[in-house]
C-alpha cells in the first residue's frame, strides 16, 4: 500500500466532494418537496391519482442512468429543444444530471410520503375535523408532521441512495467524486487504492447522514424516549 | 510458488476453469486475438447487425493472411484496452492507437500503418470556424512553431469548452498546451463528444482528422467543419501502430513485416481511400 | 422524430437494430439472473454470519453490509473491471497457475452487482428469519425435529414467504443496476442503445426504445413476483 499515492489520490478526490454534495443536497430537497406535492395530489382526484401512479411507475421501472442519458443526449437531438428557453439549462451537464436525479428521487420519495400519510391514525384526523380545522390547517398541523415523522427512517435510506446515485453524473462529464476516481484509475490503473479512497469518502458522507437522521428521529419522538 | 495441499490446488483449478482461463500462448503464433473499440469509425465500428467492421478489420485480415495467422476480433472499451493487453485478455490492439513515448513505457508497437494529424472540429456557424492557422501543419517537435501557434490560438480559444476522449493524445495535447485557457470535457468515447458538439454543448472537439471523416458523414455532419492547425509529432506520437505486449517480440516482427509489405504494394493506400476517402498511409521509408 | 424511420431503425431488417436489441435484452436478463443468484449466495452467507455467535463473524458481516450499501455501485464495478483480472491473475500465480485468469465483462457484472445486492439480501433474509413466529420453531423442536429437517420443513419455507417481497425489490434493483454494467462493455440493453445512439446520431430514438424495454422487463418481473407471493400465501385465510 503506497501511502504517498493514497494521500495524493485523496487530495484529488476531495476536490470532487463539493459537487457531489451540491448534487445530492439540491436533488434531495427539491425531490422531497415535489414528493410531498405528489403524495397530496394523489389523494385529491382520480386524474391526479392516475398521473402520479403513471409517473412513479415509469421512473421506478427504468434505470436512473437511462433517464440521465435520455435527458442529456436524447433531448439535445431536437432543434426545438436547442432553440428553446430551457437550453441554457439543458446545455449544462450539471442541470441535466440534477433534473434527472430530482425527478427520480421525487418518484421514490412520493411512495415513502404516501406510506407516511397512510400511517396517520384516523382518530387524529377525526379529532382535527371535529375541532373545526380546515383541510389546509389539518394537513399543516396534524397530518404532515405525523406523516413525515413516520417517513423519516425510510427517507433517510432514500437520501443515502441519492448520494450514491450522484456517482452516475460522472458518466455525463461531471467531475464529481466518482468522475475524478475514474480519471485516476484510467491514468494509473490502481483500482483497489482508488476504490479505497473514494469509497471511504462516500461512507463518511453516508455515515453523517445516518447519524443526522437518527438525531432527528430522537428529537421528533419525545414520547419514545426512556423516562428520565 | 505453489500450495502443497491437494484440495486447495483442486479448488484453484476449478476456480480457474470457472473463470475462463486462457493458457499462455506458445511462441509459434498461429492465432491472434485483436482488441478494438467498435466506436471509432472509420477505423473500427459496429454494423447494425452487430459485427465489427472498418478500416482496421479489413487491414488486419490482409496482414494476417500475409503472415499465415488467423485473426479474431473482440470489442473492448478504450479505458481498459491497455491493461487488458498486458493481462493477456487478447494479443494485440488495433484501435487507432498512436505510438507515443508514454505508451511505449508499458507496451510495444508495430511500425505505423497510418499517419494523420490532429485538429479541431467546430460548427460552421461558430466563430471558431475562422480560427487562425486553419489547415496549417504544426509539428509539436518544432518548439518555435508550436509556441507561435499556441500564442495565436489562445485568444480565439480562451474560455471555450473543448471535448476530447479520455486518456488520448488529444487530451494530453490540451492538458499540456492549453491548460487554464480552455475548459476540457472528457468523454468515454469519441462518439459522445460528437453528440455534444452537434448539440452545441462543447464549442469544439479535438481528435484525429481521419476520425472526423466519419463524424462529418453522419446525420448533422454537414453543419460541422474542421478548423485550426493540423498538429503532428511530439506527444502526438508517430502514427498509429498495432499495440503488442513487450513479451511478444516475435509477434511484433510478424506484424512489422506484414505492414511493410502492405505499404509497399499499395494495399494500405487502397484501404485508406476506401474508408477515409483520402490516403493516410505512412510513407514507405518511415 | 420520423415514426416510419424509427420503426425501420429498431426493426429486424438488415439496417435495423432490432435483433441486436433483442439479444441485448436477453443478455440483460442473463446477467441480472446471474447477479441475483450470486446475491442470494452472498446474502445467505451474510445473514448466517450476522446470526452467528462469533463476534468476529458478526463484525465482518456488518462491515460487508455497511460498505456495500454505502458505496456507489459504479465504484464497485470499476473496482472489478479495472482491478479484477490483475487480482485474479495474482491469486492464480499464488496457486501455481501461469498465464491469464480472466474476469470477462459478464463475470465482472455478476460479482459487482451480486455483492452489492447481496448486502441488501442479507438484511432481507435476516428480517425474514426473525419474522418466523417463535412458536413454530418451538413446536418443531418439541416434536423432535433435527436442525436440518427443521430448516427444510419449517424455517426455509416460512422464511421464503416473508423474504419474497424483499427479494422482489432486490430483483428489480438488480435489473436496473445491470444498466451500469454497460461501462464494462457487456452487450446488454443500455450498451447497445448507447452504441446505436452514437453510431446514428439519433440518441432520443434509441434511449426511448431502451426506456420501454426496461419498463417491459420490470413490469413482467413485477407480475411474476406478485404471483409468486400470492402462491406462497395460498394457505393464509383471507378476510371473508
């Protein structure tokens, strides 16, 4: 194990971490917002339900890499797209990858939020209605907080999955962590050491997320804490 | 070094069988497995029916016939092509690979069978279509001429995005002479940077002129044009050669002999005109 | 998008990529099945290790699941693709075997995806094992069943019933992850689609085709697994 090489590789790889974190954070947060919207849309009307179900079916039934390629290379085939208002965004690999990641996590996230919504006790909803709460107030004060708390562990897993998914952005020229790792391996052919370095960085990020979720769960579940 | 325990040896043998081991080939060559990308037209490409075709496939069949070898082609991605050779996955590489000093450190090459310069491809409507020194031959061995060309190109290229294939001589050229001047985007295959050039995501692509022949003939290729100087020599190497293991000098001798014959009797010229519409065979003396 | 031209492109004629795409779809199924069975093997070993009395085994299994669920699959594939042959040849030399021990693209895909999916399978199998009502295990012991007989008649079938939904998810995961194996050059769906796109400069046509191919495969898989789940639950009493 060549320590000098490991240190040099770590330095190169760490340069890609900001981009990895940017892609992860933006896609997770935007995707979560869309997921909540979808989950609510699903319960609102027949058309809404059908639309969301079709969306989730298509995005969970195909590989993320294909979705990235479709947006990055596929859309650019059309002159109409290249001359549209969206082109300054779709031209950049960053926005294409972000779009694909966000759309993908929104699909998985909406299923998780749906599970959370279903877990809200009917009694709590009835009590809220009996107290005269409007639908919006009911959602804001009762349903969503309870649903999101229930969904937190599963959403934590989804967040970790998204951090790993950002590695696919390297395949459309983005130099995040995996892109740099690939470049190092292509030049030096030292796959094991590079895997060791890049892998530990991803593990560190995911460990922090897991800890963060555990802390949030602890904070949000005061009734489950052991008696003082 | 071998393990004495019979059970362990049996297990190792079974593992080897299960993982498609190929025994070391004898010095008497009868069959050669040649690796190529299938994504570097017109040198090599995939036909719609999945077969590998191209200039190099035709050439290899001719060369192998000359030295009484049977040759077989396998597709292999560019990023793993040299380690695969040294690991023994195949015996030769024919993938438009240039003979460079850097590569000679790890593998051996036959003599060159084509020579073509490197240049930029840009959209006709781009300001880069009027790059200075367009069409002028610049040898990277000539320091003065190279520096002059770089100086002239820098203002035109400043801040532009250039696409190249990863780990190629063209990537080396950009990293060595234009680092900090242009934004370099690396792609796994040349076809990918072509797609992005057509889409306008990169302002130019840098590759061999012989490769761009195919780019300009694909749908949308009429909107592209070659621009900038024709770079040769220096880190770009001395033409494309057959990549071989350092431990196979007899194979190198066979290929060298076959290529020299093919150049002398004009076969390479004929094949070159067929696939590239221009003669990129090396002069017989080189 | 020229619809007539599109159908020629993906059709089975001489200029059509249809037979390639079909062969690629079969390859996707083949490598996915191979990786899935590998993941079952790794998962069984991992689950057994996690349930073992030895702290060392539990620790190793914990490390395995943490690493392979925490590192992107793409990196694992690069590890095997770039490092696999060298490691294996070195291992082979250790055992006295000269020459090349190869990891072809299919094996790289099977091992890499199998290892990652195996980490998830470990948890599925472990969870299924714990879901078996302890009363059934006690009853089996009371009747005097030996360990092996109990495994064959009680634990195995019951665990399978609980594990099947989780395994269905892992299968879908494996099917989609097989697309990543395209970076090794294996002629599966995404690879062929990508080659076609680069070759013809019609990326949208090809990627949309790939989209529907994968959707067909995951839909079919969904049907089959739901059918299998219903079959394993055939003895359960349904609410009237």
